[in-house]
């Protein structure tokens, strides 16, 4: 419980009220949705109830995934109304944009990446381009503290947006995996007609993900490629006899398919934090990743993950072939990769996030509400 000086010069104690935005976790959970859902549950478990009251809030108007127009209405119009009726000390915006018409000193914003600024072509509609170009930057400026999900994201925010690095705290995300029964696994493999040996890719289908080079490598090696993820507008799938598209899958299906893969490949040009790399390692699956953005930071050393030039089909081909030709190398990669993956737990994410809450709340007490 925190000490607060009242008007008579005496101290009184009261709990810090934190409100966490869990709206991103209400629909089909991709990266930010998983983060908001898992973080809130872990915060409830690990926060000191004598110091913090952890609350959640979400839209009363919309449900599920929000399109850009709906997101604008929720982020900038509905959020301030929801929060105005509550006794708030800190608001934690877990993704997207923070409410610009709300006191800046109370806002913590998690920045997952600045892809909309680096790859604006991925956001095809004029509304999406306008929203992300203007509101991402404004939101970052209009926050008392930023949480970045990796050092890479932190450095990009400083580099591209000229934000003071003292305003940013790096808090790695966690990863949970499920153990799927053999019976359930068989049902999943039958549903998607999955062969015994295959490469797996997890993530959305869009240009920056660089999936085409992976499909070409798999075809050249004559190994099936299982692709899990939503196809975004404007991306044209490669149609060949080696590529199996599963679209969006359930948690059980994703874990079943990941755990049985020969290897997992992440060929992306840019990520803020790469869940699939850690998920593959946690499942004792060897991981191959492009030597780009945050991948070395998350995937670990060369003993934990094989890295390749994302523009080189030959390097990717040889990386996969090296695992086909050398089972000892594959097993060492599995062992070391799994050890690396244990760095990333939601318990650690929650504990580190609480430290950020304490820091912001202490500043509020010193400099006023």
C-alpha cells in the first residue's frame, strides 16, 4: 500500500488502481490479442494486492476484432468515456493507439512494433494508412511511459520517432504452449491432411513476411510446407503441390501442428517480437529464422537457432538441408533452442510490467496527478 501526503501533512495509504485494456484479446487472438489476454491474467496472479488493484476494461459497443473505423471509435472516443467513470491511477494500453483526450501522465502504452511506419504499403486502405501514420506517432508521444516488447522495437522507436530512450522500458513477452494428446493430434492431422514430415510457418500472410522464399525452398526440397495464418488483403498465395494452407486455427490445432513439425521457419523481413520462434523452441522443434530485425535477440545464439539472409533462397535451402542431412545438429539445435525459450514466460512479463507500474505511479505521486 502506497503512502500519500494529504493536505494536513499527514500520510495516508491507498491502493494504486490500474486499468488494463483487454479489448485486443476479445476476438481471434493473434499477437497483440494473446499479449493482452495473458498479461492481464498473470498480473492478477502476481500483483501485490496491498499495492495494486488490477482491473480490465473493453468496449461496451463492439465485440471481437475491430476494423480500423471501429478501432478509432473505441480508442479515441469510447475509452475516455469508460475511464471517466472510474477511479484511475494508471491506464495500460496493451496495443494500438492510446486515447489522446485523456491525461497523458496516467498512460502506459505497449509498442509492439512500428511496422505501419516502416512498411506503410501493407496498410492498403486510406483509412488504415491515415490512422496508423498519425495516431501511432501521436499515441507514442501522448504516453507517460512506453513498454517495448524487445530492444529492437525500443531502438526503432528512438530511431524513427525521435523518442527519448529514457521513456521506454523493454519487457519481453511470454509464451505458453499446450501438450496435445495423440488422439487430438490425429484428428488435427486428418482434418488438414498433413503428411508425416513437413516444415511449418506461423504468421499472417503478407509481403513483409517473405513467405514466397520459404515456399520455393520447400518445393525445391520436395518437403510439404504447412502455413498457419490469416491471408491479408493484397497478398497472393503461392499455389503448388507442396504448400498446405490452414488459415486461422485453434490453439489445440496450432500446438499439435507445431509440435510434430520437422522444423519451423520464420523468414520475415521485420518483426517486433517473434512468437513463433519461441513457440517452436518450446515445443522441441528446431527453428530457422531470417537474420533480420529482432530474430537474434529472441531466437538466441547460433547454437539455438539457424539464421539465414532473408533475400537468399540458397541460404534458406542449405539451412533446411543441413537439418535433413545431420540429425545430431538437429538434436543440438532442439536442446539449445528449448533452453533459450525458457527466458520467455508470462510470469516474468507480469513481474516486469508491475515494476513499470510502480515507477509511473511513483512519478505521479511526486509530480502530481
